[in-house]
């Protein structure tokens, strides 16, 4: 009876995997940088999720008697050019900024990881063709590429999300391809191939689990960068369109009133700063936790 066919042995392996997951989580929570980043992200995500109960105002509620008022007990972060509560718009805008950026990165991972697995494992003409196409995409700076794609597709959050996803596909494809090239010649992969295990099973069971850690780190860092790209697209009018608000569109409108109402810009800019900082701190923590060379130092 083979190891994989023995249900008792398979059952015994599962707790060890769960234990390793628990140990990784414990190390992550002990990592000070990652913990601070998680705190930033939890606060912002919680504020976005519970905005209807925490904001106190509807984001589209106009009050012409309270235009461009500074922070006060009534409006904690002040009001905008139409008398709308900035805190409410910040919370509701965070829903879109975070969800669009996260979804774009997930789309890029969903496309890039399988593409990297296939090209890295099989190689040949397919690998060369895909790599040359990705090289041409990576020749442009990410923001310029996103701007070009958004200009072609048209303005709007959905098109901005697609543009951000396209920007990150080459990164995840090349990263996964490099991991596959370093893993596919290991003994356990060779042993699986020698007994006739199908290629798709070798990729899913033997290669992907041993190559996924850098993808997780890169995904965390990519979400932070995606927030910057989405905010930049919204700032120049290719992202969120009125009356929908994101952090980037709030900065774009508030920039026109910078001297008169600086709080209008500072609030969304601060939210963007801490979101990007949080994802970068989390990514650094994941790198240290998941890197075998660093585990002994934690």
C-alpha cells in the first residue's frame, strides 16, 4: 500500500499541516512590524465595513449651510465643498479603494500564478512567447501602463480595476515561474514524475505548495501599490466618477481647496498612507515568517 493510499497516514498528516499554519500565524503575531501593519489594516477595514453604523452621516448627504467647515464635534474631520461629512465619505470611500485594489490583485494572482506554473514547468516555445509578451508589458512603468489601459478602456472603477490587474500579471507570472524552475528539479518532484503522476497533479500537489510563499508576500505588497495606482487614476479622472467617491477622488477634489480647507486633502491622503504602510509592513512580516532562513531569528 502506498503512502497516499493509506487513509490512516493521510489523516495523521493533516494535524501537522494545521500545526505548521498555527505556528506561522503565531510567529506573524510576534513580528512587531507585521503586528503594527495588521493593526492599521484592521482599523481601516473595520471602519469601511461598519461605515453605516459608525459614520453618522450618509456620504451623499448635502448641507449647503456647512460647506468647507473645519473639524468639529459635529463633523469630526470637517465637511467638503458641498457640506458633506468627510469622515462618512472617507469610510465609504475606503470600501471602494480597498475592494478595488484587493480584487485587482486577486485577479492578477488568479491569472499570473497558473501561467507561471505552466510556463515554468513545460518551458519551450510557450515559455518564450509568454515571457516576451510580459517583458513588453514590464518595459513600461506600472503607473504609465495602468494609465494607458484605462485611457483605452475608458474611465470608471471597473476599468481601473482591470488596468491594475493587467499591471500586476507579469509580476506574479515571472515570480511563480522562477519558483517553479527552482523547485521542479527537486527529488520529490522527480520521484512523482518517475511513477507516472500526471503533470497537473505534480503542479498542484508538489510544486505549488512549495512555491506559494513568495506569492503571498508579493500579493500583500502589491495591494498597497494597487491602492496608490487606483488613487492616482481617480485623481486624474480615470477612476471613480462622481458622485462615487474613493480616497483618490477625494484627494483630487480636495486639492482644489488646499489653501482654504487643508483638512479636505489631509484626511484621504492620511488614509492612503496608512493603508499602503500597513500592507507593506504586513508583507515584510510575511517575508520574515515564511522565509526559512529568517525563522530562527523570530
